[in-house]
C-alpha cells in the first residue's frame, strides 16, 4: 500500500527531517524547500543511482557539471528568452493568478469559481540576474532553467577532451530555476529544483531507434532501481510537439491525485547544437533555428570514415530528482495495522536508497559494556563506505524501531546483555519485523547482502 495522499508524506517529511518549508522562520517562500538530514541522504542516493546507471555502467556517456549562472546569449539562442513562458491568467474577482494550461476548468477560477478570467499572457519563466557592478541593476544573466543547454554549449569541450564515436552522451545533475506561476504539490512543482539530464548525440539516421532504446532503459530504471511498480508508470506521448521536437514522450507516475510527469524522453533533432553553433550556413541544419551571430565555436561532428561534418541529433532524457524522491516516498509509505490497536508507519524503500543503512542500538542507555561493543560495531560498519550508520543511545528500543521504520532503515542491530556473553546481536528487519540472532562477525556480510 502506498501513501493515500501527498499530505501523509508532507507530515512525515517534516516530522522525521526529510524536507522543511524554505525560509520557514520568516513565513516561507513559495516554491522553495530545504532538505533535512534524511532528505539529503535520499536525494544523494537517487542521484548516485542515476549516475551509476548513466555513467559508471557504460562507456558512452561522460559527466559534466556546468555553472548555474549563465551568459544571457545562451538563452537568446536556445529560444528560452523569447519563448520559455507559460500562459498566465488572472481572476478578476479574487485576483488569483493561474497557469491556464494547468487549470481544472479553463473557464473558471481554480480559487473562487468566478468565470471572470483575463486573457492569457506569456509569462517568462527564467529568473534574471544582475551580476557585477551594473549601474541600473538590469538583467544581464540568467539562472539556468534546465541543465541541457549548458551541456550543448560544452559539446566540443567534452569531445575534444574525450574523443567518442557516435552515439555518445553527456550527463549532468544540478539545480535549475523556474519562476513557476503556481508552485504546487509540495516538491512536485518548485521554483528551485534539481534535474538529472542526459543528452545522447546520434547519427540522424538512427534517431528513432535510440529514442525507443532510451524510453525502455529509463522505464526499466524507474522500476528496477527506484522500485516503482510497473503498473504505476506509463508513457504519455506529447499531444502537441514543440517546433524543434520530432517526438516527445513523458514517463508518468500515478501520484495519489492521478498520473503526472516525472521524466521526459525527447527527440530534439539537431535543434540545440544547430542553434548554438557558429557557421550554421555550412551545416545542413534540419530544425528551424535562429541565425547565430555570436557563437565562436562549431558544434558539429566530423565522421573520420566519410569525412563528412554534420550536426548530430539529440535524444534527451530529463528527470527531476525532487519529483523522483516524492514518487519513491509515496510508493514506499505504508501504514500497517499490528493488531491490539497498534499500528506502525514504515517506509519500505529499496535498501540501496535508504537514508540510513543500519542503526546500532544498545538495549539500555549508558551501560559502558554495551556502548563499547556498539561503538565498535558502528566503526566497523562505517568502514564499509555504504552510507550512514547511526548509533542510538537513548535506551528506548521501541521508539528507536519506530523512528527507523519511518525513515526506512533496513536493519536495526541491537546489542544486549547476551552480546557480552556470546558476541551475538539481534538483527531486526524493517519490512517483516523478523528478528534473528547473529554473531557480530557476520553483521558486515549480512548488511552488504541487504543493501547491495
Ligand atoms: P512541466 O510540464 O511539469 O512543467 P516540463 O515538461 O517543463 O515540466 P522538463 O523541462 O522536461 O519539464 O523538465 C524535466 C523534468 O524536470 C520534469 O520531468 C520534472 O521531473 C522536473 N521538473 C520540471 N519542472 C519542475 C519544477 N518546477 N519543480 C520540480 N521538478 C520539475
């Protein structure tokens, strides 16, 4: 059973330190959230799982970490400055501002139901910056609204440093900023969020096959690595394609309120490299690009076999890490009836994603023998380098188990008086609550088996 409402997750996130409201002590700031002790771990584990699949498991994709503050020209030629906007409407009665394409009923205000709605106007989503000592504070740079563009502009840098044949890819994880009209759904739609995007450069003749390949690869990752059941995921092709796209398909997850986008897999043709390259006229660019008078670099591929220079097509995979974490938490959330009026909340996360890998708990507080053994076990487990191992020295075993169930810790290791006599501990498993007695010497092996 997954969470029935996103509010279950909001409450758990606050209570157990996954996610807090941004700028909370000053009344908050719409669309901004702060990640707490366990949220940072879960985010990191999702990031690592993606990096593992995209970079460490392959030979054909390189990593990149580009600046978040970017030259304005980048967004002129990418088309964002003129066209990265949402349709904004206002209710004449209550003043609510809404994104027209996301309204429940476009003829009625989402807030008060009035039918007096303004005509839509294009609302620029990029956050402008005034950097350096400008006299008037005018916008002269932008915070990036996606990672992809800085990947395209580094195409030649990466290829020169690490030669590749086609197809090859460049992947980035990092923050993106969008001045969303109405942030909503907790961390579903924020103004500052994190993306994991990969741009795969292919021979134009192979674009459709690689688009299909990446759709399959990414769906399998959501199922096998994040642990989302296949029936809660679906492909949703875009009904209306952007002018540069040849095909665009979203992976949607079934949130408690219905299916919504978590990742996009798009065939962007030669639009992006074609938009940012110098010497556009010498290259046969298929997409409709504006004339670039400012680029100083040719972004094209020279085929050593045919001697032909051309602009590769791009297959993009674009995922939001915050949305992935939200989906993972919703799916892992369980409220279990334990009988006798008792219940527990447990996050049945894949152990590899769990914020804490194991908790070591001396049965009673501040008993030197128990504490010494516990500390030794903790030290030993930390050397495995598998993530957080926590020592719980509060002496309240029931409370400790409940807390670790709620944050998804796969195993608790309890050290008691019998440990002093026979060097065994109790392993208590999160999902089944089953307990087994094992020698201290076997804990490492068992834990590695669980979190692998
Ligand atoms: P939407 O239609 O929901 O506005 P999009 O199609 O503009 O999203 P992309 O530009 O394709 O989104 O971004 C890729 C991924 O980044 C999305 O699938 C989503 O997971 C994530 N993402 C986009 N916007 C936000 C946001 N405001 N807050 C959190 N995650 C986001």
